C-alpha cells in the first residue's frame, strides 16, 4: 500500500479491526519512510451493480457517491464519519441482497433517506430537498410537516 504523503511503497499495519457486520476490515497503517499514519478499508469485491438513473441511463455502482451525498447532507451536523460509513455499508448490503445486477437509483435514495431520518432530521431534509427536487418552500413545509407528525406519533 502506497503512503498517501510520500508515496513510499512499504507500510506496516499498526491495527486491524473488523466492522460490526463483518463485511469490511479497517486497517491503520504507518509508512516506514515518513512515519505518517493513515487508514485503509478492505471490502469483499462484489459482482458489479449497475445503477439505473431516473432518465434511464445506466452507470456502475459507486459507494463513494453514497458517501459523498451523506457527507453533504450531514455537513455541520453532529454525525460522525463512522456513522456515515456504517450507513453506506448498510445501504450497500441491502441493495446487494435485494438486487442482482441492476438497482434503480430511487431505491438507493430511499435507503439513504430512511437512514438519515433515524440519525439526523436536518440532514434528512437537506438530502430530501435535492433527492425529491423541491421547487419551492411549500415542498419543504410538507416534508417538515411529515416529520412533525411522525414525531407526534412517537411521543404518544
């Protein structure tokens, strides 16, 4: 594994941990040249999924797109990077279990929204505003009303 700082090829693994689901291994590494520490993640390579976009285009599934969307939605919110990575792993596991070769982008979006709602409602509304293409304030208000009604149901 190349060091991201000095590009030296020799590194030592300092620590290895499996995630809770047992689907990936997180490794802390240290460069033997510059002593910089960095983290890598090891995953089992799955059969490549194709994502079917709303307009019918197909593109290869890319976990980093899910993480990027989650990071934007959770920006300046009390959501850790570990929580975001765990959400991405959960979403990936669900879609791989449910879909064989192709997955609609809408199925991925709904999975993201479901998880965001349980973690941070502000991040949920942020993501929903882009995902559901809110056109004006009334769309925001309707989504917030849904959240308030669900919260009211939880408190009873």
